[in-house]
C-alpha cells in the first residue's frame, strides 16, 4: 500500500503573541554540534478521533492550530530559525517564523493493519517531511502533519530537531500543547531556554580524555556517525519485540550471578542495553579484532553528580551528550553477558560534571561553529555500533488530545539503531524495540 495520502493544505503556525524583537538565543556547544544532525520523526495514532458529523475534522484541525499557536508563546524558540552565515558562532533567531502545519487525508482505515498501527505500512506518508536538513540557515524546529483516515482515526506526525529540545524536554512540549488543547493553563513555571548553564570555562580546560567525539572535516562527518538523510529504505529490516517484567527479572538474575557481576542487581537499562549490544554484535559476526561500540545518551539532568549546580527541571534545551563505549567484538561474543553489563554500568557511573565540562571545553577549543572549522562528530562507525535510544523513563504517554492513542516512532535512520519504548499497558515493564540492520 503506497501513495494513499493526499495533502490538502500547508500553512505556518506562529506564536499567538509574537515574541518581542530582536530576540536571539545563545546556543551552547552541544546545540551547535547538533546543527548538522537530521530531523527525528514520530507518529501518534488516535483511533476514532473524529465522528461522522459535518465539520468534525475541520473543528479538530482548527483547535490543534489554535492550541499550537498558544503553546508557542512560552516555547517561542521552536518558532525560530538558526542563523550561521557571517557569525563567529551560530545563534537561534527567535523571530516568529513559525511551525509548518500540514493537513492530509488517507484513503485507508486503521483496521487495514489489524489491531496495531505498529504495522502501518504508510508511515512515511504520514510524516512526509524529509529527514535530511538541507537548508541549515532556514529550517523549522518543528513540522506537524495531521492525517485523517476513513475510519475517523487520525495520525499526528511530528518532525523535530534536538537543537531547542532534547528527549527530556520534547515530550514536555507535546504535553503542554495537549494540555492547552484541552483548555488547561500553560506550564508553570514556564520553560527556560538559558543554555549559559552549559557554557565553556574561561579559559577552556580539558581535564579528562575526550573519548566520545572527534573533530573531522565536514565531508567526513557522516562516515563517523553513520547517519543519513535518507528515509526508510528497503535495505534495512525493522524488527520489534516485547520484554515482559518476568523476562527482565530472569535476565537481571542471570547477570547478577555472572562472572563479571558487581555485587548488586543491574538496572533495567543496564540489562536491556547489554542484551541488545551483545546480541547485535553476535548477529553481525564481526571479526574478533573489531571494536564494537555501544552508543547512548547521557543526560546532564539525571544523577546527582552530573552538573554543579544542577540543571533546573524546566530547562528546555540539549542537556545530553552522546557516549561511545568500546569493546573488542571477541569479548562481547565469547564472554558472559555480565561483561557487557559491567562495562555499561561502569561507564554510566563515570558520567560526572567534569566529563561533561571537559567535553564542552574541548568543543570550544576546536572552534565549534566557527567559519572554516572542523565539524564535531560522534566517534563511532555505524557498521560496528549499536545506537541505543531509551525512552522508557520519558512521559511518552502524557500526551492527550482528548482521545486515547498509540505511539509509534518511525524507525530512526541508521544501521543498528534500537529504540526502547514503554507500552501503554505495561509502563516500564514491557518494552517495544525496533532495530534497523543491514
């Protein structure tokens, strides 16, 4: 099934109260590093969101536009655009240029895919914006597509960047939008976009080795990240599985009794991460001397020792760095899974304030964002990396536009990317995982 979605209209939604001009947002080094990244996609499915009465869908669309315009008042940077040319350092102009909003119709029904929209074969049409960011001087921070199905269900396709919001804050934005849509007040306290809390020291000082990033020529950056602007391609295969609470418990006990255990039960994250890392490495049949890497995000908001002073909960911006944990393939393939868990456990414990700050200072010394400078890339090779995206602790199901829904993230670009989600029924006890491997 393809080409079943028809675009009816495209418009731009701007803040209901324009942001006073001029308004420029200073970007920290982590945000600048993400200027070269691609969009991230996700789709919310709302069964029976509209009824058969005349104008039902039109009223819903109008309400979504109005509430989006209202939530862009406190979240004003999302309506902005980056400015790079002619500057020593990129900034985000909070200039009210707005968010792209698409309305579409699908010649299909939810029941065409059985009882789960996770098997929907037209996701790429429900989020038609390209993944690749081609115009780095003028790209929206958010794109929205609302698609009505014959059955009355709708799909809400969202395309976001990590420049203004990361995983810990993008769902807070979606929840604020849905709250306003239902007549609730905007968030209090309002979101903060002051990224100076992640500023480099003066002068910059590198006190720890920089393992996770490299400075490369722009033409070589994709070779390190393995990320591509291409959307879903037949050369990748998507697989999903669920891990029950009982299965997870058995796995944690197996790890705790292993030869590389560390005196306590592993966390759910550590156990699941190690299982995925070891399993994919074995499936790839890498040569023993290859260095397999486990790539994940470490948030400066999490943990007591990651930032001093702590980052406020209302901070809305990129507060995470990408971590790249290496291990010889022979060890992952031939040794007990408790080894992989021990490596992940020790690496997480090593996420400290100084590790964050040294990375920020190193980026500063590399002249990030300056004209003619090298690009900062994640130090990984896609064919030997497992990129683990854990959304289990995020308020994935806190979004409510007045009807229940199921959430499906489109498989993220890249080879060996794994996304862990909680299920609506099982919370953190049952997870869904999708992986793309050649």
